[in-house]
C-alpha cells in the first residue's frame, strides 16, 4: 500500500504561495468534476457528496475560503449536470481540537488558550468518526434523501463552552482567547486569513441540522463524549 503524499505550501496566502495553492485546488476541482462526469455517464442511482459550501459565491466574493470554495464548486457541478445525489455539509471536526486547533499554553500563566475567532457566536461541531454511519443511513433511504442538501452537526457550542469541556479533560484551565477575525488574519502562519474567513462564514450560521444528524446516527457523540474517549490524545497536548 502506498503512503499518502503530503504537500506543504509555505506562504500560501502570499502571491507566489497563493499561486501554488490555487493551482493545486484547480487540480482537485478538475478531478472532482471528472468524477461527476463519470457518475453521470454511468447512470449512478445515488451519489453522496460531502463538502462544505462555496463561500466565495455565497458571499458574492466578500469571503474566500479556498478549502471550502473548491469543494463547493465541485458540488455545484454535480447538481448542474443532473447527477442523482445527496450533498452533506459537515460541521467543524471535533478532531481538530486535538490537532491544528488544540489549546496552546499561555506564556503568562499556567493555563491554556483556545484561539478561534468566533466571538460569542456558537460553532457547530461533529466527530469525523460519526459521519460514516450517517452516510450509510442516507444510502439506506434514497427515496427520502436523493436530491437534497443537508448540514450535519452533533451540537453547537460557543468557544468558551468548548474551552470548558477541554478544561475538564485536560485537568487545566482552558480559556477562549477572544481573538477577533481581524487580529487572527494577521497571525504569521500560512492560511491565517483563510481561517479567519472560515470563522466569519461560521458566524453567518450556515444551515446545520442537529436533530436530523441524531436521527441518522443515534450514537453521534457530543464534544464532551468525544473528549472523554480521547483522553490519551488530550494528554499529549
């Protein structure tokens, strides 16, 4: 089995790095649309497509979130050529709080901060591990779901509520950093502006259906349950 290739683009928000990132995105969009063409030509009866919205189109170009927009554009192409499909738009992954969004120890005290520029607006979340059962339920009821787009979410919490749950799991205080999108996009790491725009989009409260998500997978985990089941990973922070 071949290992998955990881490509890092440094300076992805700059002129040259951004050019590389966009070229790679165009390649992924090409492949996605090719898959759509094959699905149409083969007359597939039910395709489930998972991807977020095309933020750039929905905001008339005011916000650009590359890792959302490309997938959203591919979804729109699936619809446009008449593929028999269901589109699922998932919430932020709980797993990200153990990785790229993990709490960071504060330099001025014995506590951690959670830096997501959401203000007091709650953010939907779900565990990646719970999505598979949801998709199976969709495939099992094509008469209900073909032709529909749906948003998935296990629950919706403010950043401080996420921080409180992480505090209990970590055994140390975690605080919402209360950073604004304007301050966040100035942080010196690749894709800071893209992440800030993603949170601006989340603040617009895109449609995510918690009740439907739990109906499709009654065992879907809350964030508290997810953290309880991932104590080992949390201790490595």
